[in-house]
C-alpha cells in the first residue's frame, strides 16, 4: 500500500476529502447479500437500496493486524435521516446520518475496528431503517489505519471472479482426433460455466444459468477475426450446423468471437461426474467436422450435442484445455470449484494418451484485481477454484501433476457421425 505524505489531502471526484493514507473502495465494487440482485450496483455506486434484509458487502485481504477506521460516503435527500450499521470481524458500530441533498455527499463515520488476524475480511453494511425508504446512495467505503499496510481490495467495477484455466501440454506433432475429460462440480452458484473440453476452435462443458436451469453447452468459433457481430462474418468463414441431438437448441453467438452455439437444457447434479468428448474429423483441406458428445447419466448412453463444419484453419484438435468462468459480476463473491479428471486424447491412429500434467492460467482480472483464484490436485483430479474471497493463490503458469490411471476411457460408443 502506497501512502501519501502525512499532510497530503486528496479530493475525490465526488468532492469528498480523502485523508492522508486513507483508502477509497468504490461502492461499485460491493456485493449484496443474501440476494445478489438486492440493490442496484453500477459505476455510480449503490442505489435503490430499500430493503433492510439486504446488506452491502466489501471484501479485502489484510497482510497485517491492527486497527482501522471506517467511513462511508453516501448521498441522501435533504432532511432525510438514515441509521446504518457496519460490521467487521464480529465488531459492529451504528451510525446515524442526515441527508444534505442528492448532489451533496455526507459521511457516516463508524469509528475504529480491530483486524485481529491476516487474511480476507468482509465489511458488512446494514440498514436499521424501516423498509421502503432509501437508506442512502453509496459512493465509497473509506478505510484508514496501520492494518491497511499492504492490504488488497479490488478497486475496479468488474466484480466477476477471475476466469481460471487448466492447459494440458501435448507433444509436438500429435494429431488429436478426440479429447476426453470428466468434470465434477463442487460449488456451483448461478452464472458459472465449467468447461471440460476446450480447443483452438471451440468449447464444451456445463453451465448454471439460474436456480432452475442448467445446460450442456457446445460451441464452435467461426474463422476470421470478427469479435462481436456474426452478421459481419462472410459465409465462407461461418461454421455450419451438420447435426444435433434430440432437444438440443442451436443458434449463433457473438461478443467473444463469433460462431455456432448449441445447448441442451439438463439439470445435471452437483457432485455427480459428467463425461465429455469432442472429436475432430478433417474431411479435406478446406474444413473439419467437430462434434461434441456428452454421456447422459439417466439414459446411460453417449449423446450427440451437435456437430459443426468448421472452415479454413480447422484440422486436428489443438491446445486442449479446461476452464471455469463466472459470467455475471453480481455474484462474483460466491466461491466456485470443480474437479477435472481422467483427461485423455486419442490420436488419428487410434492411440489413447493420458494427460496427467496441467498448468494454471487466468484472465486479466486475476493479474492484480482478484487474487482468490487457485488450482491443485484433489482425489487425483485437478481442481479449479475462484471467487469467494478465500485464501488460495496459484502463480500463473504453475504446473501440477496427477497420478496416471493407465486405463483409457471404456464404453465410449458414440452415435454415428451426422
């Protein structure tokens, strides 16, 4: 933590003074509990907070113990009073505050708290007001004191947990005709995508869309470099659907590259292992047929999710990997964890090769904003964990190894190619 000189004074964009050494944590980085949508959190801060059952929460990692002081910058209509409570590590302080107008920030000063141990701490702001009225539009949490030295908070408005990846090294010159992987979800809040089989042209895995809907997803990217709008992709660069399984929806996707998307709505179960295999069939020099098959737990049979004809730079599967993604920021404070195991590839000659080494990587959010992301080996499976503001940090590129089972996947009887 870099402190300003003792007599320095910084003026916030809101016009609120920031004392020397004080850390400003924007309200736009906070989360609501128990409902992740319990108030509106945007670039301007927290608004529409009117339910006393909803708390506002900030999370930070402390490297030192000691005292801190805490203040909240908020805005209230003139002559409106609000009473708030802030809790840190079981210590709670109340503070009444009177509004001065929507354009004039006021300060709720909660005084001193003690940080008794290092690690992540949660700052929970609650309303002691009756429901229905505005408790205040929040601008920021202001912290000061010796315990702040070297502390870490995410100060950016992107609230997603960092996306985390497993990359499986493969020997040069290996022609991969199939990539097999198993995934077991351990913690599975909504807005989570556990991707089992990723490669240079697509991804295949399972997703939590809502408390009542889950999906098996298989998607393949178009050729070319259009990142957003598939309408701009020329026909010769588009992947085209060749076949799909019963009940599978297919369509387009964009905003992350473009391509063909497919999914099956199926309420897969947490702690139950799901099995995935993606195959590649180069038909000639101009395109490759990529197919995604998932083992249906109830039917106890392999099911085609979809198959896509991919033009131009297709070929054999390259760069096998897995990942876990939190695709909504509103619940980036919930932990996500899954185990990835029994990875195998099959070469174009039919040889099975077991993948027992994986290296860890993450998206830019994991570089310095969110440090709660790590991997390891558990039950002889690689695991990925991210979110939750829990201790655990794995360096980018760190390698892990699991024990070889020596037994290739058995009972893989795929439906006929479309």
